[in-house]
C-alpha cells in the first residue's frame, strides 16, 4: 500500500509501505476512506515532536471500513464503517477507567502517527479497536465524520469544557483556525452572552463570524481594548488559546477577568512566560490538556442531527494520492484560505434523518 511517511524534519513522501497486519488480538485493520491533516502533523514535520521516529506513517484522524479484526474485538466487525479516533484507549489502566484516555498508560493515548503508523495511508492498524473506533450512523457523510476524530472533541473538551463555559459568559477564542472555529461552534451550545474571536487573518475572522462569533478582533490591533469595552472593563469569563505560540497564551492572560478561566488548546513548541506577578492575586484558573475523546459519542449524535457545522469547515478535498499537494495547501493556509483539507472522501449513500415527502 501507500502512505505518507515522515523521514525527518522537512522530509516526507507519499510512498510504498508494508501493508498493516493484525499484531494483537484487540487490533482492527481499517481501509481508509477519508482522512484529514492536523496542525500537529505540521509540528511533526518541523521537528517539534522529536519522539516521532523517521519511517512513521503520519496521521491520527480517519473514516474507513473495517476489513479485519483480532480475535478479541467484539464491538465491530469486517464491513462496518467507522470513525478512527485520534486517541486509543486500552480500557484497563487507571486513567482509562476515569475516562482520561489521552493519558492511557496501557499502551494507548495519542499513538497513531506518533508512536505507531498512522492514518494517512490506504490502510491502518488500530490498536484497542473496541474503544478506539466508533461505528458511524448512515446519516453522517465521511467529510463530516472525519472532523470528529480530533478537532471537534479537542475544541469541546480541552477548550469549552475545561474552560467551564456557562450561559451568559463572554468567551474569547484566540486563534480562528480549525480548532478555534470548532471551539466557537461548541461554546455556542452553552449559550454564552458573546463570543469574541481574535486572529491576524481577515479570512479567518470572517469564518469566525460564520461559525458564531458575535465580535472579532485583529490580533495586531490591541484586542484587549475591544474586550474591555465589551465587558465593562472586567474581561473575559473564558479565554481559549487555540494557536500554540507564546504571544497568544500571554494575550489570554491579559484579557481574562479575575476568577476567569484560561483553557490552553494550542500545541506549543516554545516556552511562554507565565506572569505570576500579575496573576497570583486574580484567582485565574489555567488548564492544559490532550483530548480524551470521551465526548466523541455525543458529538457524533449531534453531527448526525445537523447540530454541528462540520461541512463548512472543509475548504479543500483531494484524492489520497495527492497527499503532498494537500499538505502544501494546508500548510500555506494564509495564502490558500484552507481550513480543513479532506482526502479520499468516497461517496456513500447518506440516509436522511426524519420524514421524507
């Protein structure tokens, strides 16, 4: 088969790789039908994630069809159409028993495209299949479902839930890329008074409005003042950092109100200064996190019911064998306007929900 292989910082290729095979009794082999690219994949290619070994097939998000399972797999069988989660769960360790699958100590966690070969290939081996793939409803198209592998649960759990968004809150989302937009969409489920999006790109600020932000601010034009004006000088109840650079994290610490929450979602490759000399007296809660994907079943139900704006996130589609072109488009989003790129996307019959005429 072919897969997109990391060969070291700045080096990667779509090339022949060995077919995956069942190695453990709880494995499943999935034929990949739709896959997407994550900002974390770009971090890997830059060398920011040194534990990824050269020769690893990248990718941790996919939709596909089960073609083979190990003898211990009980919840899926060959022929099932499934979502492959970005996080694998052994189901037995203490963290998994608490629903903290991202911290799995039994061999799971974020392993696909990280410690084992990932999903940007024609086939993928998925360990711990019973807890790491989800059967898909017929009402959900591949292009919609694949966004529930990572960005929607990440934005919802690490941003909205960790940030404790409540009705009536002012929520500031710093970074209007795919995860930031998903944070805006899922924060709206909690009826905040307003959502303010901050970004440098005018196209992404426009997208933020389309996803539900009531106000937007150019990051280069003192967004602190706009947020102060909107909140009577108090600041945001919740600030969600969705970029992963020191400047955006530090901006969150400046715009959050006393007693507020900062939810860091971005993947940081450099240290950020924590101004405890200012923050110690303000009762600010700061959370970080890797997604656990405990929300995936609920998000799948909402997406199937049309309650999540998944399709609007997809700006470019490609066949699998144009992986390098897709990376070029996604990696140059400022010029291409890319939000999410989806590869593969074969056509499945989508079962309508509700009565038909």
